[in-house]
């Protein structure tokens, strides 16, 4: 069946309203819900799954309440090269806070960041990253951190493309999020990134509300300051939402198993395994970065977003794999931001 | 204005459908959304708040997405005397598992539980409680624990009333939950009780889906067992969702500040403070157990559900206080379960 003839089955009020607004009575709308996806096996697999679980009376029908879809963020919904955007944020914060920390000029990893040698700054491995994160993400209230992130997202630009980071998102995935929601899915972000680094902008950019964001976190402490309660961000890791942590967090926060999961790296493997292991119809998808020209091409050897074990398992188990170069007509939204 | 003349402003599709189904065209339904609440200041405060935040165009109007209401569970939605139901569950599990643990006959706090001396079992304080919880709540998969809780809830009966625990819920609060949801609120449980002790039954009993339950938890570990991924419950505390923990967890999971919060004890004080401190209209309510005849009467001196500091603060700040004896026509649902 040609994909242009696939009919949307709108479930949400918004979709119904839109349908009534545009379709002459009695004529089904042939609008393509995924216009940035090239017709082919990948797009067909997505649409076929959604049709299957939303067809009332079918043995594969899934009630709306159970239509949970979880999405990784870095490399799945937005670009993660040359380094995670949250690392760029941390570097910028080190520069912004340097005047208050003269000791950073002689102390790694801060000294390297201030000299612009990011590679050397990260040479200290996990310990360096934790030091950078704690120095830039902790020690203020949650409200204060919210504003810092919001302001950075409104002004910082990607080093290669010059776009705002919010314009480094994948247009085909924005369409996929909206398509799933129009079909009654609840879309969650389940990211290794910081939950409070994502929440200030993720509703505006992805249409995902704050209560549907799961991520890594540092501990917070409830305090009264001048008679006003605040939550203070502490320099202590609370939870790392990566690898085995993803199904743990999904169970903790959602309490239901997703029926569809979307990732791009080995950090998403356990989330896909957990999703696939439930009963009934399941959908697992990996975004494979194959487009060095329009985005980046990387997989098994990449220090960022390594895709190795999960790629093997996707092939072995017949999970859907997006070949970015082949499957996506466009990568980023038109507006450069 | 007599409360029976207060009109519901239904926002959800379900409420609109119900309204259309029962109301003759052009005639507003005068149905009382809170029939188990006696007319008076308490009921009026609840209805006035809901009317105020749902009136479009009014300066106090709150968009649906921000209508977050958080409810404590023990003592707020269901009875917590003579001891928390989850403690009764733990005692029953000790008895059920005793045959596999002959060593428990000589080891406290288990020996006292097996002899039926619950007071002595709890004499060991927090350490005894943790030992009882870990021995009965850990060491199995999340799926296995789900089934154990589900079966216990279907059969165990309250020691005083002989009712199923799911029939020890407060009818007026069930009506309040439904009333808020009919007015576009998202209702959350934020309980010191175990999150996986609540989820197996809370949707059926309160109409709250699993992803809107926040509670205390033990750690879980992702494992492959016979090629199937499982989450194993570990004998290690993950998070205690009580007192200062409540606003911390609300921020972590919901990422928005509630505009209404409902509790009954000092364990809820920080959640109420956090809710009250936001901008715009706010509603804080305490259930005061004043009805020794129909339920229990307790507050400042009670070892379970102590209400002392929070009662003072409620009086000082003008929060709404339910006087159970005076404000509620009935306590428990008619069906004894």
C-alpha cells in the first residue's frame, strides 16, 4: 500500500478538530503525517505499528492509557556531536562563572576549559566531567538553574552550524512525536541528560510536558530561605539515567512498560530490551547516524553516542533502524533559529 | 450562594460527554459534585477554589496543564489506624513466608510478629521496620511483587472493621478526586508509602494511573534472567517520600509545582508549604481526624499520622481544615468490599 494512502486515525481532540477543519465531509484526508520521512520500509514500519495498535477491535489493539512511547534525547531527538550539548552548556557556564573563581585558572579541568582546550579538559575522564557538572549545575536553587538554562538555550549556538541548540533537533522525529500523540500515545523523554537541563525548553521544542521528562539528576534539598521554601541543588549525584538505569527509571516514574521505544546508542539498549520484552505488539527503533554531509556519520567507534551492541541486537531481533541518509528527506527544521 | 446551586464547569471530554448525556439542552445540571460533604465553609472553600481557577478570562484562571493537585495517601485518602496498612501487609507477608525462614522463630522483629505481638515487633523502632520491609518487599522481581500486593489487597481485611483495605478509603475524598479531574486537574498521589505497594490497586480504587503515583521506594536492578529482562527489588532504600522528601520528589517527577495539595499529618507539611509558596491561587487542605465514632480521633500525640506543627501552620495561614466529624456525611463507601 503506498504510504500516501495510509489514513490517519486521529484520537486526540486536537487531531479530530484539525480533521474536521480541513476535510470536506465524507472525504478522508490523505495528509502524510510524516512528510520528512522518505517512503520506504522504515517509514512503513512506523506507520504499520501505529495502525496496528490503534485499530479498535483488532487483536493487537492497545488502549490509549497503555500507549507509552519513550524517546532518548541526545542523538535521537537532537544532535549530540561534536560533544553533548549539555557539555557545551557546562563549558559556557565555567567561562561565565570564572570571574567568581580565580582559583580555576590553575585547576583542572577548569583551566583547560578557560584556555579553550576542551579535549584536554575532558582528558580527566568521568572525574573531570563530574567536577565540571557539579561546579556549574549545583549550588543554586532549582528556580535559579531553570533561568540559567532557559537563557543559555535562547542565545548559545552550535559550534559547527551556528544554529540555536533548539534548532539542532531532527525534523522527522518532531513529526514522529506529533504523529504518535495524535494517535493517543503519551510521549516521554528518557535521557542520560540532566532532567533540569531539559525541562526549561522541552515542552516548547518537543511538545513534551515536564512531567513526561525522565533524566539524570543531582540531589536537591528542601530549605526555607527568608521564610520561602526553595529546593537547593547539591553537588551529589542522585541518579544516572543511562543503560540499565533507563528501565529502572521508567519503572520508577511511569510504572508501566512502554510499547514503543526510540534510541540511537548502546545507552538505550536496555530500554529497548525492556520495551521489547512485554506482551503484545512492541516497536523498537534505533536512529543510525549515517549522514556525514547533512549531519554526522558515526557508530561503533564513536566516543559520543557509541552504537555497537545495540546495532547488533537490532539486526538480530528485527528492530527498525533509521538510516538517516536514506530515510530522512531533511534533518533539521527549516527555521535556523 | 447555596452549594447545591453551584454549577460544575466540566473541562474533560468525559465530563462533557456525561453532561450532554444527562442534561436537557439549555438546562444546566445542578448535580452536587461532592454529595458526601456537608454544606458549610469547608466544602464551600473547595468549590470556590475550583470555580476560581477554571473560570476562563478571570485573573485567577489556571490553564489545564498547570492544574496539578497532589494527595497524600495514608490518613488522607484511606485510613491509617491502628497502623499503616502497609505494615499490616508486611506482618502478613512475614507469616506467609515463615515456613521458608525457620530462623525467624528466634529472631526479632520476626519472632514477635509470628507470636502476634505487633507492638513488641515495632518496639525496635526504625531498624525493626526496615528489617521487616526488606524481608517482605525485596528479593523478588517487580512483576512478582505486583502480584503479591494485588492478591493481598483482594483478600486481606482491616482488623477493626473487617472491610477490605480498598474499602477503607474516604468516600468524600473519592468525590473530591473525581471533581478535580472533571475540572481538568491532574491528580497525583504523593505518599510516604511504597510506590509499588500502591500501584497495583490505586487506579481501580482512586482513578489515578500508575504514572501519577509518587511514593517511597527501594532500589531495583535490571537483570537478564533466562534471556528475559527483569527488575529485581533490592534490600536497599532508594528514597523516602516523606516530609522534606515530598517537595523534592514532586519537583523530580512532576517538574511543576502543584496548585493544590491535600494531606493530614506533619509528614505533609513541606508539600503544603511548597504548594502554597507558588504564585497565583493556591489551595492547601488538611484532613483532621476528629471522629472517634465513625473513624478515629487523633492528632498531636498520635504515633501514626501525627498532626501537630502542620495543624498550627494551617490555622496560622488560613489553610482549609476538614473536621471529619462535622464536614463529612459519610466516611467510607457504602459497599463494605
